[in-house]
C-alpha cells in the first residue's frame, strides 16, 4: 500500500532549480535510499517531503491526501513525518531527555510524568539509558545522533526521513547509528534515507533511487541498481564511491 | 593735508585713552586687574531679571548691573573701561586662574565658600521667599512654619535655599532638587512640588512672569536666619583687588547709593508678608 | 652577557627542559620591564603633578580630606536611591526590550505593523539623548495634569529610563535571536512545534544566554545613567554631591561620588569581560 507519493515535485531557489519534477512512490514499511553526488537534490527533496521547504510545483500525497497544497498548515504534517539531520540539531540548552520531551509536551499537551515511561523505554532501546540527563555537548557525535532519532520517534511519526545522518560522524561512530536504523527497519518503520553508505543501502533498502541534477535518473532494487546500472551517469557515480 | 589731520585725530584719541588709563593708575586698583586699566566683570549666562535686564549688563539696567557699574566707577573705572564676561557657578569656584576680576550672580557668602574663593563685603541682604501656586493656597497653605512643613518642597540645588529648607522649614517629605530655577518652575507646574524657596527678587519675578498662577506666599527676612543670606562679589582667592572692591562697597553703602539702587530695581520686594 | 648565555644551559636545573628554561628567562625579563615602566609612570604621577603650580589649589578643591570625610556618608546614603531606581528599572527594561525584540522578529504579514513599530521604536529611542527623554517625559507627562502620586518624578523618570534602555536591550536581544542558527528553528519546526513555541523554548533561551555579556555592559551604563534622574528632582548621589559642592564651594564630593560609582561598576565590568572571554573561548 502506498504511504507517500510524489508527483512532479519541483523546487527552485531563485534561478537554481533543485528538484525538477520528481516522481516517487514509497510503500508502507518500505525503506527507500536516495543516493547521488552532493548537490544532486537529495536533502532538498527530503525537506520538501515534510514541508520544511515549500514545494513550488507538484503534488505530495500522504495516505492519498495532497499535503503540498499551498496555504495548508504544515504543522500537522510535520508531526506525522519525522526528520533527522546530518548535524543532529539538538537543542544545546536542554538535556537529552528535555530535547526528546519538548515536542510531545507542547504539541500533544502531555505531561512529563505521563511521558517518562515510554521515553525511558526509547532511550533504553537505543543504549542511551545512562545519558538521559546529559547535555548535548557532553555526548559523543554518535550518541547525539541517536538522541536526535529518539527525539523524532517520540512524536510517533508514521514516516521517518534521514538526511545523511552519518556524514558528520567519526568513522568508528557510524556503526552504532546504522544499528539504530537497522532496528527501526525490523520494527517496520517507513523510512527514506539520503545516504552515502552504499553498503548499508545495498544490504537493507527495498528501493534505491539515484538522483542527478534534480531528477531521479534511475531507480530499482539495490541488487539490480548496484550491480547492473542502466545509465552511464549511474555507473560513473557508483565507480567513484564504491 | 588730509593725512596729517587723520594722524592728529588718531594721536588725540590715543592721548585721551592714555589719560583714561592714567586716571585708573592713580587709584587703588592700579595694576591689580586682569588687563591694566580694564575691569572685567562676570555674570551668569543668561543673567535674569531683575538682576540684569534683558540679559544685557552693559545697559546698566537691573540691580546687579547697576551695582557693578557703581562699584567700578567708585574704583575709578570709566563705564567704557568695564568689560563683561559670562560664567557658570562651577566655573566661578573651580581652582586656577579666573578670567574675571569679580563675578556677581547672587552668590551667597558662606564660610565654606570663603575657604576656596574671596568674597567682597555684601552688596545685598536677600530675604528667602516661599513661592507657590494659587491651588496650593486654596488648599489652605499659609505663611506659617506649621503649614509650610506639610508641603512638598523643591529648590535650586546649588543655592542656600537647600540648607535653609533643612534648618528652618524642616519639611515632612524630602525636598526635590533641580539644576536651575526654570526646572523648579516646571516641577511646580507639573504639580510634582507644592512650593519652592528662592531669594525674594527671583521669587517675585518667577511668580509674576514665568507662572500663570504663581504666588509669593511670604518671606523669611534676612535677620530671621542665623546666617542671613548676603550676596557678595566673588573673586579669586587672595585677589589683591579685594581691598579696593571692599572700600568701594563700604562707601556705596555709607552714602546710600546701594539703597537707592535697591529701591530702583527691587522695589516690589517690600510688602511681601513675613513668615511667622 | 655572553657569559650568562654560555652558562645558561650548563646551569639547567634538573627536570626542566631547555624550552622551559628559555621561557622562564623571557618571563623574568618581561616582568622586570613591566615593573620598571609602571614604576616610572607612578613616579611621574606622584612627583611631577604635585610640582605643578596649581596643585595646591586643585588638591584643596578636589581632594580635600576634610570635605571628603564630611560628605561621604551622605553620598553613600544618596547612592541607595540610585541602587533602588536601578533595581526596579532593570527588570522592566529587560521585559520591554524582549517585547520590542519579538515585535521586530514578527514574520507574518499581519504583524507587519508590530514590526514597523519595533523598528521605529528602536530608531527613535536610540537616537535621542537619555537626558532629553527624561526631561520630556519627567516634566511633560505629569504636566498633563495627572493627580498625585501618579505624577511622581520617580515614576516618569523610571519610564524614561526604561523606554530608552529597552531600545538598546531590544537590539542586543535581536542580534542574539538572529545569531541562533536556522537549523535550530528547522529542527523545532520538523517536530511540529509552532512558531511561538519555537521562539519561547528553543530560540530565546539560547539567544538570551548568548547576549548576557552585551547586556551586562548596557546595565553598567544604566547604573551610571540613573544619576540623570536628578535633573527632574530626585536627590540621588549626583545631586547630593552637587548640593555639597555648592554649600562648600568644593568639588571633592564629586570625587567621592565617582569613587562610589567605581566601586560598583569596576567589579561589574570585570565580570562582564570575564563572561565575554569565557564565551569567546567556548566558541573557538
């Protein structure tokens, strides 16, 4: 069943057209990986999906309802689609647990006491039980990124977007974050990743899309796309990164 | 021919000038002024009615302008040899050389001030007066100490009105103090204070000219306070000119000149009720 | 000299590297130079100034121990009024400044009038000397005929101070708000937080912390400008010093007042600098 569908999504910054009419279908429980060179439009496409960037043209259907309609309040949509950023973007003046509880308290009007059991459960699940009261600058990059994921999960999103979440990490910390994704995948979360981790994409993705100059040049199951790409530019890109 | 004439005229003028200077040279003040033969007098900027009329002391109009010229003449200076400069109170008392021979702008003579500067003999004994507004009088303010105590007071901060308020009136509420009389008047108009203490001539002028509903409620006669408020000419500490100035003022007091000037310019000051 | 250099390495104490020995020698030399130059300046101050022909007069008028002793307690007492005015003005200034800063940050077009108001407000009140605002508001508004005690110069003088300083604080806070990276707002928005919640819980707490040193400097300036209220009547330390000056024809009370101000502002300034340095270190 299709969870999220993009039809002709176009986004430009001034003269610079970043997404040129992108079509994409994401089924429930599926993990889709967006690959491509820097500047190919992966990040912008993700930010369009949860309306952090207003879409210039095209339709985005969430459970069949167009959410890209101009003038629509983006807040309810954002509550349903979580996003995690490359640079973590934790709130530095709050402890890990305060970071996680802020949105459920303000948006869902829930109390700390009410939230504590499930939040503690989330922290524990991702190996952060003893880090709940730490401030972001007391955590390693990998821990910060895991807190950022927990923060997004605490809103109980239906879809999770991940924007190159391992790119800013030291190599030895990448594994612990990818582990988290692996477990989310097992739990059946619908996920879209912009990533440079080709091995990870190859291992777990249901579908891989190669973006080039604002269009999806080629898409398919990882086995096919990685071993038998049809497009010349895809070959060139994969030759560079693999 | 023409040239000769001009030259003769010029020397004649020079001769007259020299004669004028020579006259001063024969007197007490010779060689004791800032500029030989010239008496430099300072007053406030601006100088107020009735002390100086129209801020123009050269006109000799106004009590202090008239006193200044009387003293100058008595010391042997022609009117033409008097020049005026302006100074603030702070400039008058700051240490260092002065740019005036003497300074008059209602400076009250006090012991403490005498340690820093010199004062001449007094040329005027000022009564302190209570100035207020008609609504305050209608509310029952009277010229009695008991009634005055209950008012909200204001005063010009660098006048002897401040210690007088504290010692004689002893108001119930702390007085508010201002940088000049214009601000005192402004505060009275804004109803922030009920009454202010000023020297009598200033109070009369203020009530009549600067305010719509000003009233001079009463005066504390000079002999009333322990240290009557007396105005003196202010000079640099140790100025040798002091003896000449004192001699001139003594003569002017003696022969009734000062009293006549006072009668001419400060006549209204009589007739204000005395505070019991 | 040559000898010392030759002996230097030979005399190396055990446990010190050659670099440490060299640095210690440089440090000793810098201290000698600093001590000598400081000494020379102090010597010049304490010997040459009293030699000036007017020194006796200046000493009598500005540094008169007798006058100082007589007036200092009165000045201290008057200073309490400065402290009180500061104490009730500062929180009001902060609140109004915050409000103006938020007005200037308003992004919805419906709130454009607010934004325009914020801009006009900060331009006007930063452009007019404090003393003018104090005069105009302190005398002008009570002059409209307000009944007592609502026409008190304490109230309207405070209003004038608050209006003026809030403009400066608003600008400082705005710079703080703008210094918070866009990604923080994006993170908050992605969680579904509203614009006002984002401002209140994410942006402002960080912005306010970031501009604490700049605000400290403003509040030090405020502590001095409190004295300007004396122009409309209150007898605080500056006015009290002026009264003593007139009575005693002596400027020493001003020196006393200056000392009292310094006793408060120097520690505060040092503390602000300390915070500023700490922040600079934390960011680098």
